[in-house]
C-alpha cells in the first residue's frame, strides 16, 4: 500500500510538472505526426498497401516517439541535483521506478490515442472496426517498452552521450516486444480480432510481467549514486 | 589483491588448450571424412558449434558475475563479468563469421533472416551495447553496477528473444546430433563426433585460458589505480 501511495505522489509530481511545461508531450506528439508524413513520402503508400504496413509503421512511430520521451525522463531530476534529494527521501526506490514508468506510459498512450486516428484519416483507411483493440495491444507493447526503457534510462543516467546510448542498449532487448506487438496488430487488422495471434499476446504479457517484477526489484541498484 | 589462477598453472592451461586446438583441427580438417552432401564445407562445423557454445557459456558467466557483484559488491565479480562479456562478444562474432562462410556454399547466401542467425546477431548487439555502456560511464562503481544490471536483463531477455524469433521464422538446420529419436552416435560418423568433441574441449580450455588472462589484466588495472590513489595522485 505504501508503495502505491509513494508511486502516486511521485507520478502526480511528474504529471503536474509536465502539464505546466508541456515539453515532452508536445515534442512527442509532433514528432509522431511528423513520422507519419515521413513514412508517407518514403513509401508512397496506396490504400491497398497501407493495411499491410500499418502495424509496422505505427509501432515504429511509437517506438521512436517513446525513445524521445525516455531521454527526457530524468531531465527534471538531473538539474540542480534534484535526484540526490529524491533518493535521500525515505521512499522505496521501486516506487520511483513505477512512477517514472507510469509517467512515460501515460505520455506514450496520449500520443498513441491521437496518432492512430490521424493515421486512419491521413491514409484513408476505411474500416475503423479494429481500432480499439489495436490501441489495447499497443498499450501492452507500450508497457513493455516503458518498463525496460525506464530501467535502462536509470542505468545510463551518468553516462556520456546518454541520449545516443539509450536506444543502442534498449532496442536489441526490445525484439520480443516489437515482434509480438506487430504480429498481434496484423492479426487484428486482418481478422478484426486477435485470432491466431494469441501466443504472441501471451508472450507480450509474459514480457510485461517479468520485467515489471525485475524492474521493481533491481531499480534500487540501477539508480544508486 | 590476489590472482585466482597462479601464473604457471595458467601457462599449463594455455599449452594444453593449444595442443588440443591443434589435435582438434587435424581431426576435423584432415582425419574426419567429408560430409556426404555438403562436402568439405561441413568441416567448419567443428569450429562453429564449439564457438557458439563457448559464447553461451560466456553470457552465462556475465549473468553470474553480475548477480554476484550486485549482491556482494566485490570488484572481482565485476571483473569476471566484464572479461566474460568481452570474450563472449569475440566468440559470438566468430560464430557469425564462420556461419556466413559456411552459408555461402551451402545455402547460397552469406546471410539469411533465420531464427538462429537472428538470435545470434541480437545477442552480439546486446553485448556490444554492454561494452559500450561500460566505456561511456566514467565513474568506476557506477559503470560496474550499470553493466551488471544490463547483464542481468540481457540474460533474462534471451529466452523471450529466442521464442519470438523462432515463432517468427526458422530455416536453420535442425540439430543433427542431439535428436530425440536416435542416440547421438547413430546420427553421425564416429570420427566426426570425436572431432567435434575434441574441438569442443579445446575451445572450452582456450576460453578459460583467455578468460584468466583477461581477468588478470582487469585485476592489474585495478591494482594500478589503487596504488596511484595511495600515492595521492
């Protein structure tokens, strides 16, 4: 209970800060939209091709915008030694991990909720049927991404060129999430439901559960100063 | 600080590894018969399988060293993880290169996006990332615990990556020696099996020789740092 309460307080702090400055959210949102245009120019997408490529393109857009958010995740704490003060306070480090993870998930989901409909409108996709389910799968993938992302962003906190290093160590570890999310999304766009992609969904859930647990346990060492 | 392997014993280990490598190469490249279908290209297997197995051994040691370091905070465990990661990267890269050389005459391509190939390449990327992470953090103890965490996550992620890339696609040779339906010695010419076994032991010995050298190097670097600090530099 104490863990949840601490998590809530830390998360609220981050959300209030973000709502006042709107730095991360706005950058991520515009970057996501920008990517849609870039994809359109590079692939010259016709409607028949779009449905086939939509899962991969969407997930790539989320992955890149998510990375953008991750590099900013501890920025507020890095200036003025706020992190030291935060770590000195009598709280569970697991709570800090959970709060940061949730914060990045909220940012990414906010972007996803806007970018997915925009994708449908920009690329003239007709059927809106699978969209809620698609967002659900994207949400699970986002959890996996943010969990490992937060953990590694804590790990790379004191590294030189951390913005460059983070994706380098994060993306190879993301392979199961990338594959599972895209396969589930493909199944949804093909059949309207998850259908034959259930094993992938299980893999995705397994990944989320494993690394949330590992994250809470190990974050203590990750952020140690 | 103490060395775990005394110098002269390390020398014996190296000599033994060298002898076994030579015997293994002779057995694999000259003594064993060529493969019925693949001809002489198959002989690369005698290096390919031992190198990937030692690479796996290496990543397991990174995991063990990382866990121990986080638990006990002893520099020794960190040096072990670092040394194992470096040599692991070397052996993984070797495996990929050997596989490519074998793949060209056998499959007709240098590289294909098969599950096992992809898995090996991702492993290489993860542990190259591990080495980069270490080199980009200046503070010693920070670098050690950061690397330990990446070592643990990387190792835990391997089964998941393994599953996902296997479901994604598979084209690689199914295992020909360890099969559920037959005993190992029925599937392969005895001389081939012996060659593989010798090479495997040769690689493991070579691996531990390199590891002990690299470990000693890490210890000496540490020693220099402590002495400099003692002299007030």
